[in-house]
């Protein structure tokens, strides 16, 4: 059954769904490693069918799979031939431009049995994406190009939306789903995958995405808005060196403008993550990363102006709060025992 908004009820026809994960883009496998730390939900809960109301997941990732060699690659061949339905295609790593050179290739996965030549990552995407129920870009390299797509790189690489087209949609009408991060935040990716699984079962509407194709509920706030150090900013308490517990904007943190949930969500089990543990945000979830955020560790221009503005009233606010705090740290006088009155018999 297919709904007007493009969602499909797969559960009636199939109680299982394959997740085919390509790590053959230009990347470091960091996103694969990151999801093993997810807790909401865990990868194990999905593959073991522990969550009710969604199809059981057959997870095929070259780093985590039991299969290897031709046995593993055959899973992708069958999907490309239309023998595996339904499936979700996940791409990790930026997509190189295989047309910007006269010979050779930039990235490949498996070997063509007829020619003996490597099958490029681009070929796999061309063959698999049109047949996929949904396509997910995992990590900033796959979503927007990331580190490998810096100006002057020889590969001419790009993110999946630039390769397939920003208006591209899957066979079921779902746009490319981008979950950026360098690496991707574990629970952000697994929560997105869980949403798609509920959608595949007809239990959720079309996944809501912003203009950068990111899930809106995960990227509608800035790092600053969820940061443990945010309160220090408005009081103009800025760190001058690493190790301070105060706001680290002056050390180069881009948190006030970067859309990411790590400040609020933490990294694992709500703990850790970027600015929460004293590391500056360098904007890795943003389409302009890294070029527009360099040089790292220099205070962003906008932050420089805003922090100077905060200084004019932040110190006054802090002083007033300290005065109020001092009065609140004393009990009301009527609660104290009157030492002049004799104790009761």
C-alpha cells in the first residue's frame, strides 16, 4: 500500500528489510564505527528484531558483516538486479568525479566478473539508488563532500545530493536523507534509520527534512542552544585557554551558528560530545564544512562581534545574579530559633 505522501506499507508484504551500506566512498569508516556506540536504538536491537512495529533489519556493512569477499559483494549484485526488495541504501564517504581524468579510478568496491576490472563506487550508486526504497547519506563526507571536497582537491568529489541531484527521490518518493557529522552522531543516525523503518511499516508519515535534507527534529537547533556552557556566554564568562569550564567561543567555537544536536544529546548515553567536554565546534554538520569554517581555532567574525556586545551587559547581569544568589542562600529570619526565648520544658 502506498500513501499520497509517498510512504509505503512494506510490513504486509515483507517483515524484513535489507540495509545495504557502501563504505567505498572517500572516507575513513568513522561513521560505521560511530553507529556501534548508538543507544537510542542500538544496532543490535534492530538486527535482532527487538523493536516492535518495524521490519527486522538485515544489515550488510563490509566492516561489520559476517560475509566477506564475493559472498558479500553478491548481496549488492542481487539488489542491483532487482532480486532484493525492499532495501535501504546507505552511502558513507564522499563521491568522487570519475570523469575528471583520462585513466584509472578514484574509488571502487568489488570486481566485475566479466572484465576483471574494479566496479567504481559511482557505478554502484547508479545501479542501486534507482531500486532502493530509500537512500541515506551517512556522515558529512557523504552528505556534502566533507574534508575530501575541500577546494583544490584532485578527486572533484562531492556529496550524494550533488551527485544524484538535490531534488532526487527514491522509487517510493523519498528524498535523499542526509545525516551529517564527522563522524555522524551515533544516535542521530540510528534514530533516523528507525524513523524510516517505521515509515516503511506505514506507522510514520514522510520523514521531515530541512533545506539541506537533514531530519528537521535533529538539526533545528544550534550547538549553543543545547550546550552545557551556554549559560556562561550570556554572563560574558569566556575561556581564555583550554581546560576552563566557561564558554569557549573566544577559542574558536562555532556553536552559536552550527545546527547540531550534540550539545543537548551528548555522544554516548547522553554524555560527552564536542563543547560539552571542552572541544570547540568546527561546524562539521554544515554543508559549508570545512572550507567556510577555516582557519579552525580562530574566533568566528560574527562571534567576535556578538561576544563584545555581550561584554557590555553580561558582567552587570552576572553581578546582579550574584547579589540575588547571596540573598537566596540565607534562611528567612523567622525560621531561626530565638535564643532569647527559653527552650520548652
